[in-house]
C-alpha cells in the first residue's frame, strides 16, 4: 500500500504535491506550510482536504 501511495503522490500536479510534501514529509502545521507556500492557512486546509480525498479515491481504485 505504501508503494501505491507513493505512486499516487507522484501523479499529483506539482502544486498539490508541494502541499502534501510540506505538510507530511516536512511535518509542518497548516499555518507553517501556508507561510512556506505563500498562501493562507485556510487555502492550505481546503486544498489539502481535496488532495487527500483524491488520493483516497485513487487508492481505493488502485490496481
């Protein structure tokens, strides 16, 4: 499953991948990630939620 997750993260568009990498690989809070990415915490939160739903759906259907 970890390999599938890595593959799906690689398939994300660059801006989505950057949010996931900043939040989870660098272990930053949404506020910290927002500062690094030059956006508001609310934007990070909304985008992150959409990305995680997309990843979840893709993993459910992963072959």
